[in-house]
């Protein structure tokens, strides 16, 4: 009898800055976005139930404290929050209305700026400090 050995798929290759932070359609993606998504779940600000995400009141409070337009999230016809599989990290980042509004706020706050590659973004020094303040993760 032949045995089949399954090997993991090779990791996608992407420039380091693109893998770290970029846009994915209208929301933030990459290592930093995956870490933010994970922290929101771990802190209970997002709740996942059978692949669906719900934003808790504490999640809305956190988003509002960063300048995110929570009324735009609440009134959106699209899902408020949904997981989006990150192609470089192979884990989820935040999409949906919350992901869109988070990206808008990060840009408006000058926490990110356009990077060197299409869709890549650079976290500014102001952004590093703000992300470190709002999320217990490394924003290097």
C-alpha cells in the first residue's frame, strides 16, 4: 500500500514591506493587520461564531477612540466585520465595514502612508506609537 505524504504549501513570496502592511481592496492587510485582528479577538472586542464576526460594545469604543467612524460601520449595508484570509500570512485580517473604516482612520490620522509597492503602506512613527497605545502588539 502506498502512503501519501502531504507537504505544506510553500509560503507566498512577497517583498517584506508588502507582507508587513498593505491594502486588500478597501481594508488593511499584512502582518500588522493580522496581528490587530488577532488582538481584537483575544481581547473579546470581536467575537467569532461559526466564521461570522460580531463587534462588541468595547470593540466599538476602541474603534471610536482611534477616530474610526463607528456610525458608518453601524449603518453600512455590508457586513460590519468579517474575516479575510491574508495571502502572505495565511491567517485572517479584518474586512467588512469595520476594516474599511479602520483603514480610513489610519490614513486620516497619518498613521500610515503609501508605500513603495502598489498597495503597500508604511506605518509612520506616529502610527507606531498609536498602534502600540491601542493594541498590545509590536508595530515595527
